[in-house]
């Protein structure tokens, strides 16, 4: 397995809404399993400034900006939720599309032409998307 060298320095934090969440099973593209776990985030307003400062590219999607955060390490025990005085680990399977989260990350080493990777270290959940993944049928569908 290849490794991505990390830059020395403190971790950073980015807030947004989860769009794609692959932290239970790795993503599969063209029949190949990815080597990393990842979360794609629709960034809260102003969050792109910190990413740009570190050379991390963001992608426009419709009227929002998005960024993928990756890790080669399991996030078991690193997905947490709760008020500041009582943060506790939660089941990563609860983290789905639409959840309001903060990602703790560090910048990796520049990898032209893709730019600097954002290496995810932990996730803090502020609000789960209770309706996502529900088996309850929509009566009007």
C-alpha cells in the first residue's frame, strides 16, 4: 500500500455537510476498491479560504463548493458526537448524506497535477440526517 507523506504542523478543521461518505466500506471505482476511506463535504461558507491557503483545491458543484477528505486508516473510534463537554464516539454507520460535520485534517504533500491532499484524522458530528437511509416508504411515491 502506498503512503502519502504528511506535512508537519497542527491539524485544521473544516465544517460542512456530508455528501458522499465512504468510511465503513471503501469506495469502488471501475471494479477497483479504493485504497482510502473518504468523505466528500459541501463546504460551509468561507471554509474554502483555509483550504486554499494550504494549496488544497475545491470543486464547484451547482451553487456550492465541495472537497474530498481521505484517510488510509480506519476511523473506528474517531467519529464523535455530542456537546463540547460530553463528546463521545458514535457508530460510523450513522454518518450519512446530509449530516452536519466538522473534519479534522492535515495537509499532505503536493502531488501535481492533483494538488495537496486533505488527510482526514477525525470527524465530529453536529447533526445526523435522520431521514437518510431510512427504510420507511414515501406514501406518495
